[in-house]
C-alpha cells in the first residue's frame, strides 16, 4: 500500500510573502479541497479515482441501508426543501 498522501502547496502570507507548507493530514487536504472551484474539485476527484484504479485498490463493500433509514433520509430531505422554499 502506498505511503501517506502529502501535498506540497504554496501559501500566501501577507507578512512573510510566499511560503511552502506540506499538507500532512487528510483533514488538511480535505479543507484545502473544499476551497477549490468546482471544476478543480472534479479534476481532483478524477485524479484520486485514477490513482486508486492504478493501484488496483479493492472497492469498498456496498453499504446496505434499511428501507426505514432510506425513508427517514428522504423525509428529512423533503422537509428541508419545504423550509428552503418557505424562506426559512
């Protein structure tokens, strides 16, 4: 299995100019990915999928949910949409 994912990025620091910092944790990488524009997030997703295929990483087992859990999620989603449309 490959080692930890490390991403080197340049960060603007208004006082110190540019600095290079290593992202070492998944949480740091996730926060950085959230700041990307949608097109770049899509490109990142495709990159990760491609690299996993190249490593022939096994796919996770499908998650099974009960009908009750699925219905609860749908009900929650519908209620959220009602609140959104009502301007709440």
